[in-house]
């Protein structure tokens, strides 16, 4: 009986050490952040002048399978409430290409141009997009489409601008430099 108590005690300690060594690797998931993305697309048709040969940058991030991969350095910490992604695309007689950028949201309200984020409650986002209020749950979006003449680079174009704000839900972030 005397020998049984120390053997059981050592077995419990050994089991605990093995569990501590294996469990963190199995149970620790990467930090996730709520991802709010705006996609602004301008498509132009020439009214007066010649079509543009303008080409803008390539995107700096990509979202697939709830993983946000980026080549940008982004400062994320315990104060980060969400990540705001901004994609801008031009097409048609304006030119072509996509540019993008990521921003950590630390304080609310958060404003980026005509997008104003007022509240983040769990995974829900309350915002104003070009004068339209919306509360977005993960997977939802709001859209605004406008068509008007614009002068760009000395050319007159009829430009259709579509702005869509998405609540992409929680994502893991991988910086690939």
C-alpha cells in the first residue's frame, strides 16, 4: 500500500506534465478579429475626351476561408476592436486596377471617408454608409450605387460608383512579407 500511493502520485504528475506539453498546441487558436470591409468600384464611360490608360496598384490583402492574408504590416493588439479593410477598384474608360489597405480600429466612432462606424457589439457593426444607417451581422452587407458625370484627368466621364460595406465576421490574420 505504501508503494501504491507514491506510484499513483507520480503517475498523476507525469500525466499533468504530458497534458501541459500537448494541450496548448492543440487548443490554442490564433487571435481572431472582426473584419469590416468596404469595396468601392468606379466604372466610367467616356463622354468627352479619350479613355485613360491609368493603372493602379494591386491589392495588398486577400480573404479566404476566414483567414486574412496581407503583405502589409498592421499593428494589432488587445485594444483592437476590429480591422477595417478598404478596397478601391477602377474599370472601364477610367483605367483599371485595385488598391487596398488595412487599418486597425482602436476607438469608436471610426471614420473613413463617407463610412462611419458607430458601434461594435460582439460581432455586429452599426455604421453609416453615405448617409444610410445599417447594422450588419456577420455575412451581411449594405450597398450604395450612384451614377453621375465626373471630370477625371481632363476627361468627362459618366461614372457609376458602387460602394459595398461587408461584415466579414471573425478572421485570423497572417502577415506574409
